C-alpha cells in the first residue's frame, strides 16, 4: 500500500504541441505496483487548455476544482465543475479548457499501454 499527499509528487509541464498552461502529476503508475491503470492529476491555468487531440486509449476524468469546458469530437461544449465525471472513448477528438479565474484541476485515469 502507498499513502501520500498529491503535492509530494513533482508536477511537470504538459509538453504536447498546442498545450497552454497545463501541468501534470503522475500520482500512481506501474512503478507503484499498479497493474492496469495510471492515475494522473492535471492542473490547467486560467485561460489555459490542452491541445485538441485524439489517442487510441480511453480515459476517465473526475473534476476536483475550478471551472472549464471539454469540447468533444462533434464540437459540442460541455461545462466542467467540481464533481463532474467525463468518459473519453478511444479515438475521440477532445480538448479541456479552463474558463474560470482559478486553476482547473482534475484526475485522469488511463490504461498503462498508453503511458510508454
């Protein structure tokens, strides 16, 4: 078992082309003995966003704090606030945007095959 505060994990900038004001912590992954999924915590600064992107794996998202939007593959905009849950299927175009005055923070779980 591993128990720790999230702030003890180093935060790193998201270096995907098109990312603005995004940082990530890898909270739990293969190096922790997790056999199937990696849990990441994202922080998006005010007016920041992830790039519009797709990938061949799903992810599950839970919003912790802040306000924002996720834009789906059909261009529909869905509001984000604490407690909102998002499932992004494989190969679906998506983008997270911070629309609020504070940091947008969310957890994102992905299968290990996508972390390498």
